[in-house]
């Protein structure tokens, strides 16, 4: 295998790891949201004007905005690497400057790798930024519940709630690692 193919394979593997880490975080967050819902902490505490379904609403928004986009990124990654459309399809979507860059490349493999970078770079950055923002918003919501309010529920439900908070903190650390990997990928495989 020549250096170009090895470089391409390592780029694709690295990119797959970044997407996989985002998918794993999505699963953890959905699980944490399920735990918060089961804990009923938002149903048992707070003033009557508080949105009792705040976690359900948050979960719906998270699934729609973050999980959907992560799945879309995975689909685009798989499409370009496993069953790419005809090169003309991709080329037609780009500006004349990018079309010129693609036409100057010696073969389709290199073109597809460049297209993969162009298609996923901004989407991954936006997805990780949205995920980070949503995690901090969720942590803020969870931190609104004071320790004494969580004592209104039984021990098992308190543990679910605390475990969910810990999972969110773990995911905040995880998104930092994913963003660092994304920055390294961009630096190592820049155009």
C-alpha cells in the first residue's frame, strides 16, 4: 500500500473514531435523560409555574437537533466511503474554485477523500458545538434542583438523578476530547 492510501485509511479511521465518540455520547445523554425522567424530580419539586415536562422537552429537542445530525453525518461518511454517488454529483454541488481543485486531482480516490473532508468538517464542528451547548444547558437545568429538593423522593430515584448529573459531566469531558480529536484531524489532514 502506498503512502497516499495509508494516509487516506488512517484519516478515515480517525474520522470514524470522532463520529463514534459523538454517537456514544448521544446514547449516554439519552440514557441520562431517561434516568432524570424516571427520578420524577421535576414532577415532585418546584413551583407550579415550572415546566413539569422540561426534561421531556429537552429530550425531544436533543433527539431532533443533535442525534439526527450525528446520524446524518454517519450516513454521509458511509455514503462517500462505501457507496459513493457518481463524482459528477458531488462536483456539481461545489463552487468553481472547489471544482477546479477536484479536477486537478489525479484520481477519484483522492477526490472522494477531499469531498469527505469538505462534507464533514463543518458539520462535525457544528454538531460538537451544539452538543457542548446543549450539555451545559442540561447541566444548568439539573443544577436548578437543590439537594434538599431531591430528598422528597426515594433513595433509588435520588441515585438515578445524581447518576444522570455525573453522566452529563462525563459527557462534557468527552466532548472536549472529541473536539480536540477534530482539531487534530483538521490540522493533520488539511487541504
